[in-house]
C-alpha cells in the first residue's frame, strides 16, 4: 500500500542514473580495458599467424649447398686461439634513396645492398682475417645480427618509396645473408650466427612493443629463411633469439646484444643513455645473482656466469663507435634524406673485431662500404 514512508525509501532518478550510467571516469576505464583486451587478442593472433607463416616458409625455402672448403686448418700456434666477429646490422634492405636527392652524400637500392655485403664487406673481411692468420690461429667466425635488416613500412614515406613490399624485402634479405654465410663458411672451420630479432624497422605494429616483439616482426621470418637456407652447411651453427636482447659468448667475452631502439636520444649518439643502459643492466644482473642462496657459492657463480656481460653490442644509430662498455655498428644503407634534413652524415659501414681466448678484444675495424674491393 502506498504511503509516505515507502516514497522516502524509493530510489531517486539521480540514483538510478548513477547505477545505469556510471561515472564518466569509470566509463573511460572500462573502455580502456576493452581496448587492451582487443590489443592482446590481436597480438596473440599476430604471433600465431607469424609462427604458422614461418613454418610454411621454412618448408619451401631453397636449401643452399656448401662451397668447397678453402680454409686449410693449420697446426695451432703457441699463444691461443682467436675468433673473428662480424657485426651485421641496419641493412635496411628494400629502401630506395636517390643520390641526387641528398647531393650524392648517399644513394641506396637493393642492388647496392647486395654489392656492399657480398663484394665489399665479405672480401674485405676475409682478407683481413687472412692477414691476421699469419700470426694468429682463427678457426671460428661469429656473426652477430642486431636488426633493421629491412626498410619496412613503419613510416608512410617508406611505404611509398620502398623498392618492393615488406614480404619481398624479407625474403630477399634472408637469402642475401644466407649467401653471405655460405661464402664465409668456406673460410672457417666453424661459423656461428647469433641473431636477436626484435628491432625497429621490421616490426608489424605502429609502435614498437616489448612482449613478443621478437616474434611479431619480419626479422623473425628473415631468420627462419636464413636458418633453413643454410641448414645443409655443416659448419654453420645458427641461433635465433625472438626477443629484445640476450647474452652471447665469444671466447671469454660475454656480449649483451640488442638493436638499440629502446635507448632514447635526439642529438646524435645518446652517450648518457648508452652508459645508463650498461649501468642498469650490470646492476640488475648483479642483483639477480645475489638473490641466489648465499650459502651456495657454486649456485651464485652459475647465476653470475649466466647473466654477466662485458660489453653491449647494438646497431640503430647508423654510425660505428667503440667504447669500453658498448659497441655500435654502422649501416649498410648510409646517409638518407632524413640524415640530410638533420645535417647528419655517416658513410655506409659495418664492423668487425677479433677476440683472443686470453687477451680479449683487438683490431676493432669499421669497414667503409662505398666501394667493392676491385675498385680500391
């Protein structure tokens, strides 16, 4: 029965509105949650698509046969063994840069990329190793690959000026590097490849991601192509890391390898950012090792050996640089219209160095790739 007390207990229109239409801030948060759920679902779908595509590609890759072994293994000399390190980074395969547009400070195409890698870097590097073999034992070559192998389409100007679409870039650069490795393997007892896939230009997302970045990338597909193409060459060991970074060993040196795009900078080399990266990585790895049972020295030692590094190796900044704590590789593409607009210049280059089992690093070299060997 209606009475005044029941009227007082009844819900008001404003209260009903609050229940049906929550606070605007709550509505915004709910919308953001739905957006994140959609993004997670899409990224998982992308990862699954990439893995399935990689499997399909691997089944159809033409396998390369080894060249005749040209390296005659000498008797080991007194003084220990060295490994030759080749750092491949920032090839930007598929990018087109007209030389006239940048006053001949640059100029790039797929043909130029192949010329610089197979007819400049490769013969120069082999000749360099042969010179060192007069006084050193060098059985192993270690190839560090740190990303930006393709031009990609992360910027609109790239998508409309690239010579070919991203899938073609990926396939062709994969076979280009496979051919580089095949020829290199003829001059060494063993070639070991360490390839970390997460980078900047090969990403499939508008902004670079952290989780599953190593899979959601054309680099991962390029790595699958390379690995499968050289699978019949017995003296090539291929290690593919679908992640942002990892530690690899060369003799007694431990290198933390990654692309470098997560280091922020704006005026050339971000020296402080590089030092900060090295310092933070050193501290967190020390802390992780210290978290082990302090009463078990052997466990602490194992943890430390797993996580420690001597130096960071990266690309991304397109100019070679060496310091006590980090190394930066060059780019095969050289100066572009973007560099022209920013007043920057660095010739096309890649780096190599040697690591002695007892003496450490020596003869770090930045190779100028402007000309093939026969034109020098």
